[in-house]
């Protein structure tokens, strides 16, 4: 089973520049309405403009109206969580918590992307 994780973003171009810098890779797809990054295995991270999802959710709250609160967590296992967290901040993201040992057996650091999504970079301890 392939897995695609799609984040709703205010500005697709800004989010693409952000994740290209943070992930240190180019998107595999970048067209109006969707940007995709190949992650580990068959996992894909997608970036969709909020305006595009509004059409599919006419009876639900506008995603832009809750942008100030984290609406999910992108938990990425990487070789160097510290370097990824530094790139997140350098790209305009917000640092929340340093990379540190966690109870579940990972070293993990926390930040927020440009749209307020929680982004975690982790590695096994």
C-alpha cells in the first residue's frame, strides 16, 4: 500500500520552497494545485493549496480559518534530525523543541512549518 500525506497550505510556492530546503530534495511533482516529495519507501508528502481543498469541503470549516493551531504532525525519521531542524528554522519555520531523547526510543526535535503544521525530525536512539 502506498501512502500519500497531503498538507493544506496557504501559499503553494512558499511551502514548496520551504520543504525543498528542509528536506534537501527537489519535488517529484510541482504543478499548479499539487507539489509532491518522495519520502522513504512509497510514502509521499503532498502540498495542496487551501483554495483547492475548499471546493471539496463546502460544508466544513475553511482550513485557513484554523491555520493558527497545529492540525497534524509530520513525523520524519531522518539520519540527522539536528540538521533538518536547523534547515526548518533557516527556511522560516519556527523552532519548538530541540532534538532530545524521547520515551519512545527516538531522538526527536520539533518545529512548525510556514502553515503551522507540526514537523518532527527523529532518529532511533
